[in-house]
C-alpha cells in the first residue's frame, strides 16, 4: 500500500527566499514580559500536534490563523504534524507517523527499509470560551478517516489561574484505552472498539465514535517566572496496549506510571523545544515552528505614490508625453498591457490595462488618477477599465473635480472613494493616444513536485525550472507554451506501476514517474480564444497540449455578475493521454504491458471530461466570514462521475487555506486505497515574501494519496480566477 503527500510550488523568479524562512520568521505568537509584568502563558503543542499537554489534547486552541509545524521523536514513533487554526473555533491538524520498529511492508523489493508510515487528520471544535466562572471547553476528533491506529474522541475543559492552566478531559478510543472511567480493557486492549489498523482508509466510521474504553485524563501547564520556560504535568488516558507495535508483536510498550512530565523552552518567539519523560520509561523530544498567517504583512520597497502637482490645463498632450504617461502608469500604478484613449468631445481620458502589481485595487487606481491629473490633460472624467487577457472586467469612473479636492485635502476626511464609482465596462470611446502593451511575454519560474509518506522513500521530490512564454494576437487570441527542465529528483524510486490492489481504472495520474523520467519536457502548447458576452458572461475555447499528461480541446463559459458573491461556470473538454516517451505523441492503444510486474494496465486514449461549478462566498453567517465554497459536478479523467467540494478560508493577510474532496461513483474497492480523492492547499501572496508588491501567489498543495479516480484536467486558464476583479477573492485587499 502507498500513502503519499504530493504538491506543487510555483512562483516568479524574484521570489528567491524560502517559504519556511519567511513565513515562520515574520510574526510571533509569543509575547514576552517586561520588568513590570509577569510572563504570559502561551499554550504549546502536544506530541501528536494540536494544542495540548504532552500526549493528551486540551480544550485550548490557537489564535485564528496560527500555524505550527512540529516534529516529535521517541523510541517508538516519529511524528510530523502541521496544525492550523482555520477559524477561532476550529483547529485542524494533519500528521504523518513513522513507526520505528515496523517496515512499510514485508516485501523488501517493494519498500526496502522504509519505515511504516501512517497518515491521519484531527479536528478540534471550541464550544465555550473561558470566562470568570466557566472554563474553555472543546470537543475533538483524532485520526478521522485514517487507518484507525490512533483514532479517538475527547471532551476537554481548561481553566487558568495566574501562571497555572488546568486541563480535565474525557477520552474515548485511543485516548481512553486506560479505561479508568468505563470499559473492560482486560478482555481486549481497546474494549472491543478495534482501534488498531483498519484495512479501509479514507472513510469516517460514525458508529465507533465515543465508544470503547473511556478514561478521565488531565494535567497542569505552569508558566515559570523565566519567560521561555513552561513545565507540564499530565495524567495519561492511554495504556498503550493497543498501539500498533504492540499488536504486531514487534515491541512492548510498558507503562511504569500514568504520569508524564515535560517542559517547553522557547528559543525565539517562533521556535520551541519540547522535552518530556513519558510512561516512566520513555524520553521524547520535539521542535515546533510557529507563525500566524492572519497577521502577516508585506514590507515593500516600492516606487513612491506621486504627489499631486497640478499643471496648466491643455487640450491634449504631445505624442512623447502620452507615451511617457503610459510608461509611468505601468511602472508606478502597475497596469500592464496598458493603453490610453482621449475623447475630447466628452472630455474623458480612458486607461485600459491588467493590474499586475497591487492587490489593493484602490491603491492602483489612485496612483493612476494622480499620474493622469499631473499630466495636465484637460478632462472631466478619468476612466480605468481593468482587463484580464484582453477582456474588460470592471470600469472605474473618477470625477476629475472631486478627485482634485481629495488630492488637495480640501475637506476633513477626504478619501479617494468620494471621487469614484465602479460599474460594468462600457463601450470605450476616443482616440488611442498611447500603448504600452507587449505582445510577447516570457519568464522563468522554479517548480517543485513533492510526495511524502510513500513506500519507496518518505520524501520524493522533483526540482526543476519552467520557461513560460505567450504571444497575444489581438484582443482575443493567445498562444502559450511551457517547457520544464528537471534539475534533480528521486522519482526513479517511485515504484507504483500498476494497481496492486485489484483496481482496474485507467492510469491517468499514477503514471507520474514516467513523465518525470525525462530531463526536458513540454508541459503545454495551447492556442486560446477569449471573449465576453453582454455584461456578465465570459468564455474561452482552447486546443493543443493542455498539460503535461493530456492533450485535446475544450471550452468554458462563466456567468460572473459584478460585485456579487456567487458565479456559475461550465467547462467541457475532449482529451487524450500524452505518451511520456515522445514529445508530441499520444497514446493510441488503451492496454499496455508492464514488463517489470508482468501485468497489463490501461491508459486514456480519448474521453470527455467537464464540470458544472457553483462558486459562492457566504456572507450571511459570521462563522464563515472570508470563505469560498466551490461545488463541481461532472465527469473526471478516468471516466468516473461525481462531485468535488472545495472549501477555502482567506485570512486578513490574503493567505488562503483550503480543503477539497472528490467523491465519485467508484466504490472504495474500485478506487483503491484512500477510498476517494482529497487534499489540502495553501496559497500565499508573493508580496508577503518579497520586497515588491505583486498580485501573484505561491501555491502549495498536499494530497494524502495520489490515485486515478476523481482527477480533473489541469486547465491553463480558469475563468473564475481570470475574472477575479469583478468580485475580488485572490486579489482581496489586506485587512488591517
């Protein structure tokens, strides 16, 4: 069996600093005391990840947006976990656990000496906030939908008195196997719940929740007078007799005492060392790195905003002045492929262009208005038509007289919003006076493909460089291409060649190794036609080599009303799988023979794939502020049919964290290990990691298991993303 975590990282070449260094170094969760006040207690992570004592979870949660990366090791396990406080009331954790004394499989040719690796996910819901009389209360679920090695539920309460924080909880399943509250763990280690390994993963067993052994557990956290040091004392609810090493007969895990002791030492406000002595016989050490995604803020070295310098009005500008104005607008206001028109009859100057610099739309528009006003051209109205790939998205009209009053600060509270209105794009009138667009665009971006938790190696990677180029042919056509050059990788160790568990799906994604075998490959070569229809409809049609694994043709239409929190789109594509052994070739035969395993497998030689998608940003319930829900229904690449649900949260900084799942008409056995496709992702605005403002993002995605069911085509342009300016999500302004 194989569990792995795959993802991709794409960012422009000037983003040379690593995400880990920047993200974990920019902000702090710890607040140090001064000579006039005692240290304040900052709650830390448990061995498993998530706020807790040592082994046991507590009722505490992190501040919204807090992110913790943890590595914890002892003689039995090594845990790798990532915890994110998605909402003030919801803590989420993903975790990989390696068991030191167990190999991934008994077949040395399959996994060698790779340790057995278990993947799991936890959630904690904060139900009651602490008050003068009431404790903080939370309910949590550990190892949801995993193999069942660590699954359990708990209810925990916390109350703090000065430097002491008390935890009292009730645990079920793995967390309650001591059975001091209920259950008979003499007959079976888990009171018949079966908390050991489950053959079917990916599904949630509601019937087993809050069953099995139940135990009281608790403990104390003590913030010492020395700021960096915190002590912990814990009464453990687990007796460790249902742990996988024990049930497999590989190792005993004796318990000399139910009491665990530990300390947490903060090296800095973003790095902590955790040490503990558990069960009276086991030393454990861990490191935690933390930041807060909600409080990250950019630090820019940018062209200063122009001061208002009114000139003597003139009916028009010289050719050189118009060209200089459009160059300044591109550099200072960030509108690329910009053009200027003047309608002297209506005394209007119109700017059209794509905003590629500022997420804060108001900042870009005010800079552009200042530049136009400072030019001295006589106009009553400035229009800014924001475009994407040549298609108009929004039109901002600025009253020149009202803007002059704002620029002069003629009245208290003068604000740029007083002088502008945003509307549907109208017919653009006037004579073109200057253009700054370049038909050719070319650049390099680093690319990272990675997998965690595989049978061959815990970490598989491919590091390369992409050369991206495009040529615009008028307002509607774009010819684009992407070439990938591999620098280094260890995907030659990837051994998944044919489904070992009996599934007979067409190999649409699990052929990944064959595509990485080549140093150079052409990822895409595509001709795209884009257009808009009426006020709210946008469309595209495309054909060519659409991604690294598929070629074909398709189209998409979206209805995207201006300044509304919803949209609806439909895409349809006919595709064939590319032959990885040739540059431009496609598979012609469906069935192929794998000489390594002497088994046949199937590939996709032609199919229809497409989805109808609803996009919705809920605004009626404060619990889900700044979220986006996408629901897609249709047919996937291996011809299975179903629904994908994608839910994401955007923090005040603009960082987006999301989770998705695709459930199709494939049964768990047909799909294979994992039961259905799911994953998580984080999208980070590049202006948080560089010294230059930018609307681009670095995207990292994790899939706990790569299978062939529930897989979509990776389309180069997605109209919802392209039309973002109509109701900003990816370019939403930073909330101060």
